[in-house]
C-alpha cells in the first residue's frame, strides 16, 4: 500500500531526492513554478496521506475536507504557518512540519540588507545613475540615515529577530529595544532592553518587525503606531504583510510622519504593480525573498521532505510544529 503524497509546487532537487529515495510514496505534484490553482489543489489532495505545501497555499477546512480522512501530515516549506488553519488541523489529528532555524541566517541577512538599502536609499541611487539624474557630487543629495549611535527596536525577538539584532550590533547601535509577549534570556547577548511597544515605537530610529502573524499582531502597525514614530525613523518588515495596515503606512510615508519603509512582505503577495506604495521613493518593496539563498532553499526542501516522511511513517519529524 503506497502512501499518496501531493506536492503543491516544484521544489528544489534536495527535497525530491529524499522523497524518491524513501520509496513507498506515490508522489503527485503541481509541476510548475507558479502557484497551484485552487481547483487543482482541491483535486490533488484527494485521498492524500501527506501534503507538502508552501506559504502561498491556504490550507483551510475546504482543503482538509477535500483531502479526506487519510491525511496524516502537512509539511510546509516555510517557518511561518499563518496559512494553515491550525484549529481544524488539530481537530483532525493531523501533524504539521515546518522549517525553522535553517532559514534564520538567510532571513536575518536579507533583513539587514533591506534596512541598509532603505535607510541609505540604494534603489533610488541606482535609478538616478541609470536615468541621468547623477549630475555631480552634491552635499545634500541622496542623504539617508545611519545605524551608528542609533536606537533599533525589534518587534518579536525570536530566532530571526535575534539573528537580525546580532548582525546589527556591530554597526555601532547604541540601544537595542525589543517588545513581544515575554522577555527573552537570549537578549542579554545584544544588550536588549525589553520595553513596552509604545516605548519601542517612540524611541527607535529603526523599527524592525520580526514577529509571527497572529490575531494579536494582525494590523499592529497602524495609524496610531506610525503617528508615534519619529519623523526620521525607518520602518522595516520581513515577517508577514498583514502585520501592517498598508493604507496607514502609505499615509505615514507621504505625510512625512516617518522617513522610509522597507518591506519584504506585503498584502497581497504579489503586490499589484499599480499599488500606491510602489509610487513612493521612500518605500522599498522586495518580493518576499527573506530565505532565498540557493543553499537555504535546498536545506528547506530537504527538511520539509524529511518532515513529510516522518509524519507518513508515524515516526519523529525533524521539525514538528507543536500546537
Ligand atoms: C517565509 O516567510 C517563511 O515563512 O518561511
Ligand atoms: C520565526 O519566524 C522566527 O523568529 O524564527
């Protein structure tokens, strides 16, 4: 009796090799680099014992019902799991695998790159070089903000938040504030000060959002939030787009309430090319590439394949989500 497995996308070969070497699986796949259409997802999961999905696949009651009672394991190729209806998954006794840790370095690195690019206006500068706007060296041209002697506030000092803080400290950051549900023992390493969110927002020169998307963090960065920020402060988000109210962010960026924003995540994804945020020079938007290094994506694929196999076999999963 072969176990039926459905993969919602083409994944790096590191993952496929593990699945084929394991044997015992009848793998079907949406064999494309583009997202599986909803109808194909609902068809593909029918009777599946295992589902390997991405953060762009919404796994809700409808998908779980379409899969039916065989489904034992959902393995997501992501650290985030806000796309999974965990209550429904739990009710059905389905196990979940995800990919924490292996993408921490890549994501923290990208976040630092985005912060520097936004604060020092790199995309604008590149554009000026190309379009002839570079007329001479000018004392007041393309000035931005530096990390030296600054205060950085990290919202959500988890694995990735700590990775970001560790990388930023050597730039000469003076104070590292963080907020979240609980104080973190790890924070001592970066002299992190656990402060109320309001304090973080009003005192930081750079705010980095690195929390997961939950009912508590949905829309956290709204009009009231931006109105408390310094006019010279830079806002960075590499967690999930829905933590931010984008209309309020647009208003804050155009009114001079805040200096600039760098986003690796948006709502929706992809962001339509006619979106108002894309008209702003002081907003740098990336296409959700936090974990996008060749090696990290390979390791993520391997880990998600091992999680899937562990779940199918009723054995240990290397990274099982406890929920
Ligand atoms: C990326 O956003 C992830 O959740 O892995
Ligand atoms: C979760 O996103 C983390 O910080 O690892």
